[in-house]
C-alpha cells in the first residue's frame, strides 16, 4: 500500500539503469527521459545498493554477458522488499532456451518484462514510468509507433472480459477478436475469479469496476490475495475518468486502467504493451 501511495504521489519518476560500462552507454542514451530522475550504475552490487537506498519506479537492466544481470534478478526475487519493483531486462533476440525459461520462472514472482529490441526496451520502461509518449523526441515516437502497429504480441492470447453488460462484452470482444485474441467472458466478480482459477494460460483480464453484488475493486482484491495471481495483468474499465479513479484502481490491484467508452486504438495499444512478455 505504501508503494502504491508513493507511486501515485506528485513527484518525479525514478529510473535505475544497470548497464555494463563497456556497452558505451547505449541503454542510457536510449532511456534519456526528461523530467525523470535517472541513476546509472555499472554492476550488480551497485544496482542492489541503489535499490536498497532509493525507491525506484522502474529498473532497466542489461543481461550482461558475465551473468550479473541474472544475479540481480535472482537477488530481487529473494528480497521481499524488491519484488514489487518493475524490471525491464534487455536481452538478445537469440537468448538460449535455458536462460529464457529461467526468465519465465522469475516472471512468476517479479514484475518483469524482457526486451529483445531497443524499441521494446523504450516502450516497456515508458509504460512502467507512465511516461507520455508525446514527450519523447520525434525519432523515438516513431520507433514506438512502428512497434505498436504490430499484432505479434496479441495473436492467440487468452483475455478474460468481465462486465455485467452484455453490450459492453460484445463490443470489447469484437475488438479483441479482430486482433486474433481468444476471448473468455464473465458477467460478475465471482464468475471472473472462477474463470481465472480454471484457466492456466490466461494472459490478461479486462475488469469492469461498476458491477452489482461484487464490484471490480473487491474482485481485484480477491484475485490479488492469491499469490499465483500477483502479477497477472489486470486492466480496470472505469465508467468515466473521475479524480482518484487511478489511485483507487491501483490500490485494489489493477495493473492499469482505461475509461469507458473504450477507444479501440487506446485499448489495443494498452494490450500490446502489457502482453509483450
């Protein structure tokens, strides 16, 4: 709860970049966000020291050839105070199978995304920092525009749509199916929890907030109460953008939120960001 209050409080976002000094600062140059407090270190020990001293909104780490990046992730997994810090790990496209499986296993207890390209690294860190894409320089805006026009991250993913209004379910399902996603539905919170518990490969939940009997806030809290669903992406659907909605959604367990009526373009962009793992 304290972490969420810190996240939503009016202060500059903080980014920690852990990159080998021999890599010529490529990561630091790419992630040179304005109005973000950025700290750069060159090894795991310095990175852990920084994490213990300061609350960061995101960590960008290079999976270094000497294995230091993996050591950092393992240490963060062991430390309860660091598990909730979002991490973007830069890794090669041809990551060995055993290392990829290890990253997947870490992703069950860490808020972890791994980026196989500079575009994905920029996009994922911007997501965790809640950094407006419009504030990036034009060249970086174009990088993300090209990246986010692809459906690669969406195809075949199972999405649960939770809403008590069949018209909303139909409209949202139509958008998802046009982008080749598999859609599951639930019209109340209890049914949603049952669907989540029965579906092992569920990728993401779209959760309506205003439902009778068990609203979206209560449903999300019950989902997050189960350890195995701590990092399942949940996007809250709010009836309108009211002051305090974002904070209430985050405190209840939402990963992100979007207001109704849902914009096709905005929803798909949000899904592309959260589903690229």
